[in-house]
C-alpha cells in the first residue's frame, strides 16, 4: 500500500501538531513539578516543614471547640472499644472519626464512605436529636454506644444536655466546656 504525497503531507502536519502539543505539555508539567516541590519544601506551613505535627498540636491552633474535639477524642480513644459507634453532628463526627478511628453514624458531604447512604444517615442523626421518640430505633439501627453533645448539636438541632434527662437512659461519662459524652445504657 502506497501513501500518496497528499496523505504524506497530512501525516507530517499531524506529527508536527502532536510534537507541539507534546512540547507544551512537557513544559507545563516540568514547571508545575518544580513549583510544587519549591512551594512544599520552602513554605513553613506545609506538612513537609513539620513532619512531627500531630493532632495534639491541633489543640493549640484554635479555641474551645478545637480543644474540645481533642479532649473528646482523647477520652474516646482511652475509654471506648474500637468498634463502639458514635452519634453527634456530622461535622463533629468527621473530626472525631479522624482522630480516633471509631465508627460514626455519618460525616459531612464528601467525607464519608461512598458505599453507605450518608444522606439517609445524616437524616437519621437529625431525627435522633429532634425527635426523642425515634432515639431507640436509631440507636438499635446503628448500634450506637455513645452520644456526643457539643456546640454544633446545640446550633443545628437546638439540643442540650437537658434534652437527654428523660426517656432512655443516657449516662454522662465526660464533660468539658459545651461537650458531653453520654454512654447509652441498655
């Protein structure tokens, strides 16, 4: 099979175009890589500059909410079993799950297991805090062992420790600032 002169000219143009695209891509890739390395190794706020940074240091970065997350996480790590499920506001649970590795009912959008129905789980959390008659059902559904009350629960669901004084038995096992950990008693 012979290639005509006209076809050969088109092939040469395609090769030249690919060469230009390849060259520009290589330049951009090289520039991006050099910029990334330069930024990460010379910016003191990045992970690489502080490789010993831990969640305990996180406590120093903000106010009582952050300190509360660390204190609650520490208590949970030291006093609960690895598979004890927790319920609270999804944003609070996101941090607690990250610090402790404990299972939680749900976290905020984009941070959960894509194979679980996080939208339904977040609805169940809201139902748990806003409708006391549904608490037992949700506790059984997710095998919840501990309830964490904090500023986001108060803000989002208008719930405080007083809302847990009646009904199913919840025992206060931890309190600091606006944070409470309640153990679910069977």
